[in-house]
């Protein structure tokens, strides 16, 4: 395995020395053990008044319980919790987190119990230790790892410090991964890439995220890693550094403007350099790092930006204001980029006509602390006064329970099995950007980038979104599959009928696990009839006007004026569920017949439906049906039209003016300037159908409206 990358400015701690100190045994009572000296020093740098007694007692319990245990590297096991705790202490974690970190493996690997931890250190520490304790393989088998992550996520929902400890734990394990078999290195690195790194990004812990990325890069792509290492070494050996020259110039400009600022060169980490090299090809000196400008106040950030754009040419497309609109993971900064004058570039030899571009990050010292350590920088996030928490619209601004975590916790409850949870989790975490859309009622929804109106419906209404009929985005009627953009205003059109149901096609438009799982659960609970009984791509409509399956020998004479339903000598099917065929959507007083389908249900067709003739020729037995007393019905209409702007909106308005509810609407891609619209409508009275069809035909551009009917060739 290639050597693990080192981060500049962070000295490595000699774990062997820590191990020797641990083996010397407990220190005298009330005296801090030498082995935790580095932890205490780092902790006091962030929390000078912290009570260190819990750390002393936690170390003594961890050391005594792990005594005699060794890591695969040959070091005493206590060096691992010490290293994990040091990582967290350097990032500014408060005492409770560090106490739990020292104890995080005791319940899993020693005779220490959770009750003992709780009695000694309190319920908070007990909860954190329990949250990171793995589930036993002997009990869960292959599901142990995903179910452990599910357990940790649930615990993180109540206390985000659980995941902070897990991330630091994984970082130290990745640093020492070289002693493992190659196949185990790869497996651990893949889970780290797919799950832990995205979680570190979402919690804003960039320091852990970037080092984890480099360690995973080294394991999974050793050749690319080595080439990148060579590129970084070659750049470091160059005599002229354009970033250093630019930093000096920026310092002089800000000093002359009277702005107190610290200007630093922030080297790119290994994976970042690799990505830039793949994007830009040949790398230049300015591609290996960025400038970081740190100031005292928010207003100073914009003052620095003004000075930079005055003295150097800005790249307008590269400007981003994450102070006014912070990222979902607490990150705040101004991002800009400036073009270096030709005399300051390293292209003076004429090998490239392009000038070099320097990326600049501008933030306050507090923003920088949060950008590096994320939620860990909050100290004890649960010590804030309750009035500071905002629970508007169910999307708390509380950074310890961000929107993405709320959504993840909700959909994981619907995952029917471990495999579905594990695959959905990886897919959810792969969505690394979020958008905010506005609801017509004044609320907001935070969704992953790429989300559609279907996702918005399930995010807002949960399983009630099954009744969604359509949506308006920024005032315009759109299909439910439309991809939303940041800042869009969404109005979801909901049906009033409890029998409204999602279409199988919605799965193609569902981007979030929450939406997909809800739709899949409904489809599993309402199995479709045999494929031969419906047009491909359609679902049967729920029985809104309830035709009844009957035995022809017992069937009463039909009311005057109603055609009797055909029937052969068939078995009586009392209580059978009745569904209307999506291929012909019969309505009263259509002459109808039925066929038994899988699950004991009966599908009702118009007798002239092409599917009826085909099923009869195949020897399928008919079931006698008749219309019930109610005249409420559901029907599917097809409108053929010439293509023109706003036609969908005009057709929808014509239907609405008739007082008819739209269950669903789809538009086929235009062909030769002609468009086919398919509407499923709920009619309060079947007698109103001719008026609705007439109103649709009167819409300019529409040249035909007909009942949906499967063609013989389709049957």
C-alpha cells in the first residue's frame, strides 16, 4: 500500500511512545496520565477551562480494560482510542465527546458494560458509546455492517456526536490499513468512499473528509495516486511559486487598504490535484493550491473581495457567495478567482498563450473553524438555548439535525430489508448537492440536486403524495417528472379521492429513496393484473364506481335501458376485488365483461375492447359483471392535437371548467408536429362525459378526442 499522505502543519504523534506510556500502568490518583498529555494539550487549546477529570477516569478505564490486547500492527490496543481522541481534540471537540471516544471500543471489545459506562460517566457518554458500538456478526451475519450503520444513523439523529466519533475512528483505521490483507483494504476503502466520506461532507468535517479521500485514493487507485504524488513533488521543487508571489501581492494590497487579514496558501490535497489534472490536462503552479484570506468580520470579507477585483481581473463565472447562502453543511466563504498578469505567470517561455488563474477563498476565522471541523466545531451543540432552534416547516435550522439527516431517517424506516437500506443509503449519500424550492404556501423544501416534482410531493406530503395529480412550477403547469432547480416555486396539485394511486412510471422520475420506497411499497401492496389485461406502461384504476362480479344464474334483470353484461357458466366470485382495465376504462352505461386475474380480483373491460377478444380466443373464462348504483366513474381520454405553446395548460383549463378532476395527465413526445395527450379523469356522473369531450375538442389545435382503447395489434 502506498505511503499515507501527510497533511501540512499537523505533526504525527508517535503511537509507539503512547503505547509504552500506556503500558507503564495507571498514574497516581488525581494525576493526569502521561499517555493523554497530547490529548489534554490539544483540548486545552480549544477549551482552556475544561474539566479534565472525566478524561483521566475514562483513560484509566480504557487502559485497564484493553490491557493485553494488541492491534494487528503490534501496538497496544489503547493506542487506537488515544489516536481517535487526539483527532477529535485537535478539531475542538468538547469533553463529553472525548470521554466517549476514549471508551468507544470498551463495550465492543472488553468486559465493560454500557450500564457501567453510564454509572461512571453519565447518560450522554453512555449514549455515544452505545451509538458507535458495532452489532455482532454472530447475531446479524452478513447484515451486521449495514445494520450497524443504520443503528449509528439513528443514534446520530438524536446526537450528532456519535458520527463524529465514528468518522475519527475510521480515519485512524484508514491510516493504519496497510497491515490488512489487500482484499480487506479494498472492502474497507470502498465503504469509506461510499458512506463515511459523504457523511463527513454532510457534517462539514472537511479535515477528516479530505484525508479520508486521499487514503481511499491510495488504496483503490495506487497507480494514479503515485503519479499524483510525483506531480506534487515536482511542483514543490520548482524555484518560482506563483501562488507565493500572488499571496505577497494580496497582502500588500490589503495592508494598503487598511484591512487586517491573514493570507495563506492552501495546498490542494492529493485527490483534488488528481481531479484538476484530469479536468485541465497539464497543471501549472497555481493549480496546486488556492489562496485563503482570513479576516475578523463578515463585512471584511466583502471588503477583501472588492480590493481583489480592483487590483486583479476577476473570473466572473467563478464567484460564489456562500456567506449570504451557506451550504447545507454549515460551510460559509466567498469564492472567487483572478487572472494573473502575464509577468507573474510561469508561462513566460511562451509554451502556452493562456494566463494562470488563482482561486481565492475569503472567510472569517470563525467560518474557517467551522469549514474545517463542521459540527465538531460547535462544541456541545445541545447546550444552545431552546429558543435558538427553529422548527419551521419541519426543516430545522439546527445544524445537529440538518434536512438531509431528517430525510434519511424518514426513508430508512420504509426500507423493507437490509439490502434495500444499504443500497439506498449509498445512493442517497452519492447526491452531494442540495437545492431549495419554495412552496406556494410560503414554506420551503430542501431536496437533493436532480429531484423532480414527484420527489417534492413525497417530501411534502409523505405517503399522501399518492394522490398527487400534477404540479405548477413558477406558475406553469408541468409534468410530475420535471427536474426542479434551486429557487423554483412549486405548487403541488392534490386529488381529493382517497383511491388515487401512483403510476408505475413515477418510479422513473423519483430521484430520492423516500419517494421510490413509498411508490414501491404501494405497488407491492396493490399488484397489477396480468400484463395481458392492460396496456403496457399503465396501472389499473382503483374501483371508483364499483362494478360487481355476479353469478349469471343469480344476476337480476338489468334496469330498463341498460345493456346486460355478457357472461358464460362460471364460478360465483362473491367479494372479489374489482378493477377497471386501463386499456379501455369502461364507464356506465358501457356494456362490460370481466376476467379473473392473479390475486382473486376481477378486471372489467368494455366488451368491444380488443383485449377481450384475444383473451376469449385464448380460452379465458368471462366473469359476469354489472354496474352498481353509483354513477361516479373514472375514464381515460386521448386528445390528438397539433403542437403549439401552452396547449397542455389550455386543455387542462378546459377540463377544469367542466368541474372534472384530473387524476393523471401525460404528453407523448411530438411526432411530425402532432402531439398526443392522455388524461385520466374522475367524473361525478358518467352522463357528463360527452360534454367534457366536446369542451376538449373546442380547444384550438385539438382535432380529435376519444376514449382510450387498446388497438388489436397492441392486445
